[in-house]
C-alpha cells in the first residue's frame, strides 16, 4: 500500500472518530446471577422493550394512560422498582445498558408484582430519538450517573448543554428533570449547566440544591455514604418553555 493511500485512510479514520458521539457510559462485561437470569427470562417478555419496535410514543405500550416517569441508568434497579410499586398512579420507564442490572430490576418487579413498569436495555440517546414523544415526560430521573471525575474525561458526563436541550422538548411544560449525585464537583457542574439552560427553572431557587424528595428512595450505597459523612446533592429543574 502506498504512503499516500495509508495517509488518506488514516485521515478518514480520524474524521470518523470525530463524528462519533461521545458516550457517557462504558458497557461493562459481567455474568448475570441465577436470579438475574431468571428475572430476565420471566420478566423481559412482560416488561422488556426493543429499540425500533416499541412505537414512536412509549406511553402507548402501558396498560393504563398515566403520567410518565423515565429513569436513565437505574443500576441494579432497586430504587426504581420501589418507586413504581409505591406509585401505581404513574407509569415508569427504565433505561439501562447493563444486562445484569436489567435482569435484577425485572426480577424485583416480578417479586413486587409491579405492573406499571417497562424497560429498555439500550443507549438512552437512541431510545429518546425513536420512542419518546415530545411533551410526554412528567419527570426525568438521573440518579448517581458516572461522574467521570478525571478532568480529561469530564466531556463524557451526560449532563451537558447539548443533552439538556435534546431532552427539553420531551418533557411536558411543568415536567421536572431530577438529578442526584454524591460527587460534589459533578453537582456543581450540573448546577452550572442547568442554570444556564434555556427553558428551565430551578425549583428550589437560583443556584440552590433541593431537599431530598420523598419519592426518591435511599439506596444502600447512599445510606452507607451518609454514615461516612458523604453528601448527596439533588437538583430539580422544571421545564418552563
């Protein structure tokens, strides 16, 4: 292969990498436990949704037409299952890229007989593009996302101006974007981004963090951190335009 052709191919690869979206997550490999496998096998046919097959308005997949709560990155799903069980008057959609977490969530939901919960095992950006209608979300939840604490990785944080404006039309007017983190630098980053975001209002007042909302359960991880004196910061921003 000539040097000119090699240089051309190298430049093409470089440009392709530039065009790829920056991901806020890394898909970790890991085996599912027997309980997670059983949850996936039994719960996925009832709660699981497939990208490209769920329709343009995800609300139509639920048995009842109720306000929609969406959570991005629910981890192992214990708090999301608890919230859905405690609020049958709402519909809940969980989006998570890690299969063990999805398996754990649907296993819990089956155990708790939760009937108002649906799940995607996909990149949230793709789900929002294809299946979340405008003005459809009552509350969007982002709890304890990866803070990407190294400076060179800060660009991978999900809460960025572009992301915020991409989800704004999906929220109803009056709908709330609820974020929570135990990493103070990320809390400050979120606050800076959200206070500057067009179309949003800080529910707790300018530059103020929110009190812990009653509807958000305390996770084991969060309780352990509190026992060690670690802080948790909640941010609630309402869509106003």
